[in-house]
C-alpha cells in the first residue's frame, strides 16, 4: 500500500504516453515526394515508447513514500483564485483583476492588516502600470468593462 | 584578444553596468527570500530582457544567477531557512555560528568564499569554454544527438525523489518540444487545431508556470512559519587566521563546484552538498563540524558559486544547459535569436566575452554589497508570505502575457503551474522538463540528420567514436546504479548459501 502513489503516477504517465502515441496516427500524411528519413510521427513515437518504458520502471521500483498530504482549504482557495483570475480579467481588465487578486489571496492566506494589504496591492499594481504600460508601452487587456467605458 | 578587450569594454556602457547592478541586487534579494530561487526570478523576469540587446540580457541574467547563490546564504545563516536550495549546506554550519554570536564572521566568510569561487569559475569559463567550443567545432549531427542524450541522462541526478522520475519529466519535456509544425515536413503535431500551438509551445509561460506559479500553489498548502531573524553584528571581513584555516576549504569547494557545474544538468545545489562533504573529509578540524565550523560555510559557498561559471561552460560552448537555471538562460537566448554553441565563439565573440566580464563584475559587486549590506538584505526575508506570493502570481501573469501579448500564453502558464504543482506533490522535479523542452528540438533535428547521414541505419553511430563514447557514458551512467543494486541483491544471497 505504501508504494501506491508512485504506481498511480506511473499509470498516469503511461496513459499520457499511450494517448500521445495514438495521437501520432492522426497527423497528416507526408506526401511521398517529401518523405525522407524519419517522418513527423516517428520521433514523437520514439519518445512515447521511452516514456512508457520509464513508467513501467517506476511501477516496478516505486519509492516507499507516504502519499502527499491533503490540500488544505487555503490551497484549494488559491487554485480557485488563480483559475478565476482569467474570467475576472476578461470582465474588469488585467490591472483591476490583479488588485482584486492581491487583496483576496492575501486575505485568504491570513493577512488581516487591512492598510498593509491594500497599500501593498495598490503600490504593486501602480508599479506594474508604471513599468509595463508607461515605460514598455505594453497594452494590457482592458476587459469587457474597459472596452465599454474607455475605448 | 580584440574580442576579449571589446567584451571587457562593454563594462563601460552605462546600460550594461546598470543591468549588472540591478541583476546583482535583485539576485541577492530573491536569493534571500525563501522559496524564490534564482531560476524562478530569471524565469519571471525573462520577458523584461526581450526588449534589450542580447549582451544586456545576458549580463542581467548572469548577474542574477551569480548573486542569488550568495543571497541564499544570508538567510541560511541568519534564519536557518536557505533562501536558495544551493545554500542548504551552508545553513548546517552557518546557523550554528550565528547562534554562537558569530553571524557577522559567517556572513563575511560566505561573501568572500562565494566571490573567490565565482571568480575562479569565471576564469575557468574564459579558458575552458573556447577550448571546448573548438573541440566541438568538428561535431556533426550524430555527436550533437549523443551530446543531447547525455545531457538529458544527467537530468537523472537533478533532484526530486528519484532518477526514473527525473527522466520521465525530461522525456515529457522532449515530447512537449514536438508540439507544433514539424519543420522538415510541415505536418502539424499535437496542436489539435489550436492556432497558438502551431508555432510550438513558448518557453517563457511554461518556465514561469513551472517555477513561479507551481511554487506559489505549493506554498499555499503549507503554513509557513514566521521567520525569526537572529541578532547579528554587521558582516565582518575574515582575518588572516580565518583565511589560513579556510583556504583549503575554499580551494576544494571552488574546484569541485566548477567541475560539477560543468557537467550537464548538475548545478549549484549538488556542488554545494558535495563541497560540504569533501570539505569535512579533508578538514583538519573535523570535530568542529556540526557545531559551527567556519570551513563548513566556506567550502559549500565557494562550491555553489563556482558551479555558476562551470554550468555556463556547456551552455555557451555546446548549447547544452549545465543546470536548471542555465536552461532558462538558454531559453532566454533562443527567444533573443541567439543559439549558443561552438559557432557562437566565431560569430559573436564579443557577446561571450561581455558575458564573462559581466559575471566577473557581478562577483565583485556582491562581495562589496554582501559585506556592506548583509543586515539590510536579511530583513527581506521578513516580508510576510501573505504579501509576497500573491505578488509573485501577479508578476507571473504579466511575465507570461508580456512577450507576445497573448492570453493563450497566460493559459499555458496556468496549466504549467498546475502541472508543476502536481509534479512537486509527487516528488517530480520540474527542472528536467525544462531541459527536455530546450533540448528536444535539437535532439530531433540531430537524430533526423544523423539517420540521413547513416542511410537510415542506426548502427552508423558505431562508426563515430565521439558519439559512441558519449552514448556509452550515458548508458553506463543510467544502467550503472541498476547493476550495482542487482549485485548487492545477488551477493547476500550467495553468502547465505
């Protein structure tokens, strides 16, 4: 039972290798006139076979390690905020989304000094605006709201 | 000689000097921050270097790389929390010295040993890299294929839980490198009709995701302890007696670090650990180890900084990364349109000597900054993680978006971050994936060209001595530990009979 995490990893790697190997049969055919030596599919297939062999080796020699500890609520919350950043950015734009993210994640991780949290978030976003927008002339996504009200 | 002087002359350019100063200060700062390594910083700031010349970009990245190893020793000594993995060996003796009230001496020795190790390795780089490049000038596709295979096989020793896991991540990196249009046939591979994947997977978002975002996710699962700064005096320059005591340790560390660094894939962390062990083995004061031995600071610090110059040797001379950080620097150079390898020494010698000069300058600069401002840098480790890690994510987003101004790259960064987080939880190191991604293209191209040269007969490798030697070394390196384990199993059985 102790070796189960590595065996699961080996199974996942083997699944990736088999799926990638199978996908090579969906590549377009190379016209015979252009076909010379190793084609487009042979090298990825070779890598998939190596990967499969390594997965078998891992399954046969798993390290005796404990399963990783459960992800705490703060961990899931962080992942949720990271994933939610994209849709939020599409609505409010990149800089406001960053501000919301900085405050929300800091709060989630236990920062309760409101002034420090807000001040550091505003300071960082202002710094990013100064360096990337003003200095490097990078155009950041304005989001649905930005497009609606500022363009 | 002209190229050497021209390279040195770049140090008079205010922009280059500014990049070296910024890189050194930033390197010490991030090195001192537990969790943020030099490789993470270079990955994060890679987009900033795209807008400047290759010389300025390399000067900046090289300075961060040099200074981060030293920065890591500050918190290793004062907080017992190595800011950079390469400083973990320093913490063993350095923190004991700090507890005994000798933090200033430990920091001073760390700065001096780091600078000596770093300068030794840059001098070695100046002499060894052109020699290696000249030797590699006659290399053809079979030799490059064998070299890339050798480099990838060295990933087995990078870190994480085991050799097989490292090789798996390296192979996954090579597989990722095949995504996009195959340049010889024009066939699209693994792009699944997504336009952003047709040109292949960009290095930058993958690097940022794997190193910065995954580290943030990993930190979110641990409750970080509030770091406590031990009271200290200002860093002290070691006395003549200290030097006499630690001279051997610095010498051993410098030579070991430069050698280990020059081996593909092995970097500063391995060098520091081996440096610590060898320093202890050859020390006349073995009894001091474990109780705060100054030699135990000098040896690993000289080793981890010597590994920096050492790891640049295969990176610049052969195009094979000497460590995870140099894999990122290599990716940065490729993004800049510069392909390191033996031809670079003929085509752009000034660029190379400018890199050597900037690394020398960075080593001298962090010696001055380290001795003068160690106490201030140590305070950086007190930045609360509740403010630090959200900022890292925000900088990751801008770093991934910036180079191509593409939302697709932000998505790739997030996916890479999730994959990197899974890797870390299950004992896989993300560094070999970068090695695979960087070397994958070269590996495939060299194999295809070799097979054309050999008329599709793989036995053709047997007629190329250098390629054959490299493949034999690779095979023995991979199978050696397995055979040793089998021997260990068989022997006790025989004895029992």
